């Protein structure tokens, strides 16, 4: 089962997270720790003219969380806060409905 979860594509994504690191002077920072496994994701954002011109995730987590960070990272730049909230709501709904 582990081989199915941690397949080659997951490991490729986990090894190549766009914008990885921390911003020198973020305008907002969010930290999401997992009580279950100890993973932690810290996200720094900059805002300019109502959009996100810069973003950096610091991911201290398993390959699955790293891979999902890799998939999400390219889509944050140039978004508005409203759009990011909408995307968050859609993702939460999808996860609660078993991916539907």
C-alpha cells in the first residue's frame, strides 16, 4: 500500500515545490500544524494592488503534503484574496465529499 501512495509522481512533486522557502518581509503568514503527524506548513504572502505578487511555502511534512503544496503553489501568484478564499472553500468541500 505504501508503494501505491508514495508513487513516482508523488515523489517528483514533493521534490519540486515552487516558491519554496520564506519571504523576507511577508505581509501575512499562516501556519498549519498537524496534531496527528507533526507536519507543519508555513505560508508567507505579499499583497500588492489587491493581488498576491509573491508567495512562499515552508513545508516540513510528509511527501503527500509536499506534493499537494507543489500542486497548489503555482496557482497562488496573481490571485486576489477573494479568489483564494473561494478556492479554499471548493477544496474543503471536495475533501469532505470524498473528492467529488
